[in-house]
C-alpha cells in the first residue's frame, strides 16, 4: 500500500507514521507537511532513514502540491490542521484556510486521483458540549470555537463528497489525545513542562471542564483500523472513556512529579470554553477497537517521556511560550 499522511510531522501524525512503519511491512508512507510552528522533523527523526518513508514539505492549501503528493496513492489520511483552540480565538484566518479550504483541496485531489481510501481526521469538539450522556455520530454539529467550527466545515465537505460525487470519505472524531511528541502549548505537556521548568500550572477558570483523554497509541491503532476496515462514507467516534477535569489532570501531574499542589493556579477562563465533551464509541468498538492503555499508565509514560526528552520540547517552548 502507498499511503500519504498529511500533517505527519505533528503530534498524532508522527505517532501514526512511526506505528505504521513499525507494524505494517507492506506499507510505504509519504508524509506531506508544511512544517508550521506545530510541525517538527525531530518528531520523525527515528524514521528519517527508513527506505519506506518519504518526507515532502508542502501546504494543503497548494492544490498543485497536494495533487502531486496523492498521485498514485492507495490511501490518504488527512491529519494536517491548525489544532490549537486558543490560537483559533486569537487569529482564526489560518484555521479557515487550512482546516476548511485545505481539507477541501485534499478531498478534491484524492477524488481526481481515484485514491481508494481517504480518511479525514476530525474531533469530538464539532458536537459542542454535552452535560450528560454522549454524542453519537449522527447527532447534530454545534461547534463553539473557530477551531471546532473549521473542523466541522471539513466534516460537512467530506459528507458532501459522498453524496455529490459518490466518493465516500471516512471520518474520525477523536477525543483529546495525549502522549509523546505533543506540542508544549497543549494542556498535558504544558503542565508537565511547566513543572519541569519550575513554573506554575495555569488552570482555566474553575478547572471543572471535562474531557475524555485517549492515549495517542490507542488512537493511532483506531485510525489504522478505520482506514483499513471502516465503511467508506462513515463517521467513527474514538474515545477511551477517561473523563477527567482539567483540575484532575493538574493534580495527577503534580502528584506524579512530587511537586507542591500550590503550583496549581487559576487563570481567566477561555472564552466559550465548553464544559464537557463526550462521544459514544459503540461504532468503533463494533469494528473491534478497544483502548489498551489505562489512563494512569499512559500518563506516567507521557510524563517520563517529557522528562527524558527535554531536547525535543525545550526549543518549542522557547519559541512559542
Ligand atoms: P498538531 O498541531 O500537532 O499537528 C498538525 C500538523 O499539521 C503539523 O505537523 C503542521 O505542520 C501540519 N500543518 C498545519 N497546517 C498545514 C498546512 N496548511 N499544510 C500542511 N501541513 C500543515 O496537531 P495534532 O494534535 O497532531 O492533530 C492532528 C489532527 O487530529 C488534527 O486534524 C486535529 O484537528 C485532530 N485532533 C487532534 C486531537 C488532539 O487531542 N491532539 C483531538 C481530536 C482531533
């Protein structure tokens, strides 16, 4: 199989590329990535010399570059996106162009090239908040942030490709991921690297916002399963069911690093901050997926990885705070 992975130099994409090369000997991978502030070739250093891996620097907003990249591919997984909610509130432009237009250009290039399996990677944030229970795939989309709205726009485009062109695109909607190689602007790496740096942990508002935390290794396996065995044109929610508040996460990290709980501080909440996300995962479970990592084990491994890989995260913090 010739597989193209957009956004493969980012957090989930690089974990996915590494896993595919390690476990799928018959797959050749092309990583297509613009290397924005969030993309990092250091995240792919251990596969840089793999003869089955090719890196192409390119932007999903460049139709010609995307068309060249997907030409001859059997499958495409579209991870590339602007992914940080706070940045989407400060400057939505890149979220619109990359997450909506860029996704549309990837779908169109795949359709023209006749790519057999196309998987668009979305998020549980497209459903908006839910107080009790969990959203199923057919539920309405009601995104709150510019980030979530831009991802929802691409989900609807994917749906339109199925209906209009009979070109069925797979879609995943995943809960918050955590693990190695996640940019230190995101909650868990931010808290861990702040403590390693001797800084406080800034918790938004009362810290009672609930997210379902999925270990990136489990998410990567889920994506491979959907890509290879999912029903084309179908949406799959992915989530491990580890509901934790931001404050729970802060306390767990403080305890793991044997730090002072007074390091936890409360800062002004994010505008429009959703209180709880939750997704029903019956469909992906029916396909045979189960999370293999417990939250506690995966968090301990993640903390250990950041402790051992300061050379990876230090330059990213120095640049983007
Ligand atoms: P990330 O920010 O770590 O990586 C994004 C990657 O996309 C980077 O390598 C970046 O260089 C690349 N990119 C950005 N704009 C591009 C462009 N215009 N052209 C080409 N490449 C571009 O993101 P992530 O956390 O790995 O998320 C990957 C995907 O999963 C995204 O689509 C995101 O919406 C989705 N998602 C992430 C999470 C999570 O918890 N991290 C949860 C649900 C869904």
